[in-house]
C-alpha cells in the first residue's frame, strides 16, 4: 500500500503549528505594547494644554484608542505582506 504521508508527519505538523502560534502571539504582544506606548505618548502631548481634568481624560482616551487602531491596522498590513496573503 502506498502511503501519502511521510513518517512523523504528525510531529512535523505539531512543530510547525507551535512555531506559528508562538510567532502570532509574539506579534500580538508586540502590537499591544507598541500601541500602548505610542498611544500614551501621543495622548500626553495632545492633552498637555487642556486644563479641565474631565475633558483631558476623555480626549486622552479617544486619542489613545485612535492610535491603537492605527497601530493595529499598520501591523496587520505588514503581517499580511510578510505572510504573502493577497
């Protein structure tokens, strides 16, 4: 009988899957870290001259969210190019 799979293919599959999962987790953690740091830094600069604490709070949150979304989209586009997805 002809076998379609080579020996130890399940082990190879698990190894490849584990590597891909670890790489994906690393990219997600890097994206979260980058978005948090950049969002905090840009929100601090943007709200420096606002005197009202409540307004400063909400504007800081809004800017942080926008920066986080921007970083997420940017990293997703780069990640798709790396993985050669159309």
